C-alpha cells in the first residue's frame, strides 16, 4: 500500500465529470445521471425530467424532408421534450441517449 498523498475530488468535481451536456442549435440538454434538463427548444421555461419518470426516448434520424430529432416522454410529469439536431451530431446524441438509458430503470426500449 502506497503512503503517498491521498487523492481527493470535491463534490463539484465529481458532478462535472458525470454531467453530459449537449449544446444544439436551438437549445441545450443536460443529464447529471438522474435528471434530464432542457433549455430552449421553443419553450418559455426549462423542463426537468427524472429518469424514474421517463417513459420513452424517441430518436428520429430525419430524412429528405425532415430534421433529425430526439424526444423524451414522461407521461403526466412533464410534457414531452423535443429537440432537433443536425445529422452530423448523431453520434453525440446517441452517446447522450445511452447515458440516459443506462440510468433509467423503467424505460421501455424499442
């Protein structure tokens, strides 16, 4: 066992390490391991959805006449949160979704 200086991280440092932030053209999504928060996306207020209440995540890759988008649905807790994204950001969106799915116990996976 080494007797060197103990490594210590503050709660704020641990929080920053696990928070995922996705800055898109029309808003910002964050996920801290428990809560998804959406800022912007044509809404007048931010929306927070705890993973325990998350019912589904729908990712639409878009197409010739539609924009790619992601939608988080939570039933009666909060309205759905929809965010559009550029097709070249699909990998970042997929990583964000994977983090949410890993933390969501009752999420239906389609």
